[in-house]
C-alpha cells in the first residue's frame, strides 16, 4: 500500500507528484488494469507463451546481427 507523509511546508503538487511516482514504482495501476476483468487461465497461458516466443525471436535476431 502506497502512502506518503506530507510536511506542513511542502507544496501539495509536489506531494501528489511524489505519490504518483511511488504508485507507478509499485505497479499498482498496472496490477489494477490487469485484474479489472476476468481472464480465463487458458488465455493467460496463451498470452505468456506468445510473449516468450517474441522475446526468444528478438534474442535470436539480436544474436545473429552480432556475427
């Protein structure tokens, strides 16, 4: 859970900016968007497989370019 302590002399905009950075760092928004709708386990598995295949293709392409 993200929380910040605001000093008396701290500007509100600065505190909000600090809070937004903390939320982004912890990945709260990303997690919320991921869990917003139900996703079937098979869909999750297919998405992960496609992602791994893309990473592998990118890695092999990069490996061939070095030679």
